[in-house]
C-alpha cells in the first residue's frame, strides 16, 4: 500500500490538494487509532488478565511505546534533512507498525484463536489503508526536491519496505516471548497513537474535512474489528 501511494507521484504534476490531503490524513488517523484500541490494546488487556494490576502494566507499556518514538525523533530533530526528514520519520515509525502486525499474528497463532487471527488481519488491513497516503506524502514532496519521479517513488517504496521485514521478525519473536506479548502489543499501540497525534494530526491546519474523515476511518476500523 505504501508503494501504491508512492506511485501517485507519476500521476500528479503538482502536489495533491490540501483538501484531498486532509481527507487522506484524517482517514488514516481514524483507522490507526481504532486499530490501536481494538486490535492491540484490548487484546493485550485480555491476554494479561491473570496478572494482578495488568492494566497498570499495559498503560506503562503504551507510554513506553510513545516515549520510544519521541526519543528517536528527538535524536534527529536537529538534523538538516529537508524533506528527507519526513522519509526518515515515516520509515522509523513503520518499524513498530510492522512489529505490531507480526506480534498480533504471533499471538493469534500461539493461542490458536480465530478471533485474534481476524483481529490481526484487520490490524494489517488498517495499517495498509493508512500506508497509502503515507507513500504519497513522501513521494510528492521529494519529487520537488529530487526533480525525479523515479527517485521520489523509490524513496516512498523504501519507507514501507521495513514493515514486512519487521512483521516477520515479530512473528518469530512471538514464539519465544509469549509472556511479553500483551505488553509488546500495548507498546506497539503507544507508538502508533503517538505517530497519529504528533505527526499526522500536525501535518495540516485541520478543518471539518479532517474531523469527519477521521471519524469515518475510526468507525470503519471499529466495525471491521467488532463485526469480524
């Protein structure tokens, strides 16, 4: 989906309109927040329900995930990357997204739960949806910087290539650290929520288009998680 989004660079002579960008970002934000709740946080609470005060550990794991992304971004905040900084930021936050999908599937496989398997699939679907505008958001600005459609597309593709790699790693890790899975899921949720609030919601001057597309994305993902 990131690659498909990056391909938009070949169809636009100029950057996408502010209105269309708000719609994409709002939809992606709503999907990611809903996915964080129903596909990561709720399963993490359910899988750790035998641990006393599990909700406190889950809350701490979410905070740690958010601080993890903050620390990485702060490390590069003073670097003069230009538009390449956006590429770096998206690539970095795609790593925990890939891990989140892999861990979610690993949890489903380890428990042999069809419900958790479907939840993992909807998480992957939701992240895929939000990756489409991310691919476009990277390739279009870099088109101006590089003066090359092909180079801008390649960077857009590259930013998403880390996700399947770390998803596979997440599945492998889940077989050895089953007892940590609930907290790793919560950690991944914290990274995703931070990315939405700090990056996607700050990309633009939000209007009602963003607000209602956020709500639409949230409801779509909620229905998918609950109904399936």
